[in-house]
C-alpha cells in the first residue's frame, strides 16, 4: 500500500551552481541543463546530526547530511571543499525566512544587534572555479597540477591534527622527561601527517622534466615529505586558492543605534555555524 503522505515529503527548494561546476568528482553530480544542482531543505535528522560532537569530529555527520540534501551527488565522500558551504547554505534557504541572522557588535557604540542576510542573494553571487586546471612549474622543472581538496581528506587531516593537540595537552610538569619527549614526537608526527594528507590530496598529478606523469598518491606524499619549505609554501598557497568558493565572507552593516556603517567578516563553519540556528557572531 502506498503512503498517502509521500507526495507531501520535502522537495528540492532551490537549485544552485556548485563552485566546482561538478568537476573533480569521479562520479559527476547530476546537474540540470543550466549546470545547477537541486538541494533539499534539511530534515530534523540532519539538524540533529550537526549537533553531535562525535559525528562532527570524524566528519560522518557532514557526509550523511550531504547525502540527504543533495542526493544527486552519488558519493558524498567525493564532495570537494568549495562545494560544501554552498550546499549547506542552500539547504537552509527554506528555513528562518531564508535569512541568515547574525549577531554583531558595532565598533563605534558597542551596541549589539541582529542583522539579516538574504541567503538567495548570497548564493546567487557564488563564483565558479576556473575551468582549466591550475598548473604551476617549480624551479626544478616539476609541473604540478592542482585540484580542490575533497571533504574526506580535510576531515582526515583534521582528525589527526586534533589527536596531535590532545597528545601535546597530555604533557604535564611531573611527567618523566623521556615520556614527554615521546609524546611530543608522536604529536609532531600526527601534525605532519595531517598536513601531508591535505596537500597530497590537492595535487592531481606531477609531471617531471623528462615527461613522466605521476598520479600515485603514495609517490606524491613521499615527495612532499622530502621537499623543502619553499616548495611546501607554494603548494599550500595554491591549495588554499582552489579551496576558495567565492561565498561572500565580509559584509557591511548599519548599526541600529548610532547608524554608523561597519564591516565585519563571517566564518562559515559547520561545527558552529549550522548548529546555532543561524545566530552567529562576526569574527
């Protein structure tokens, strides 16, 4: 027997362009003829998932939520970083009158007020990443082709970073010096591993001067662990550029008290931003 309420289930309330344009996915998302993807509003379960610390810590909550709000993405583990915020913001359009409510303090009179941002307007200004691969040639002749990070790699790196911080925090004044040294070494190794995970994932291939193309992740990771600080800095810079999604990060507000205009940046962070009913403080 069919469910008489099935026709009243949530539907795709908004269609948005992904900053990635659907590129860099092994299984490309199903896009409309206009290159957009339909996004469902968050369910009650989705909202609850983003409030559970453990699932946010290992990233599982985000994977489940993305699968729920964007089923046209075959594998949520393939979602690239620039697309994440856009998908989550789109899933909130049908709630809270489609507005993002921000708690901000005027720097002139110190008056704290609520300011509203129209989400549809915010999403309409998202820019698509360049179509052609970002390529850089190093001084040693290596040609590196970059790609945006996957959410999976960033989450894996974040887990290792958190573990390293916890290890370092375990050191106390009364601890045996050798034990403290071992803990610091383990902490450093986890921090290094976290960095390598993210950077290696941001490289799609490396071409040598003698025209050998390397795509093997292990080979790229070993090369990264044996390269110099200058090269690492260049790679980090380009990785950061490709992970930028064009979502507006700074806004101008007019104080409700003294009517002075002021600018403030906003942090879009799933672990905080999407678990506070849109009430976020400007950073």
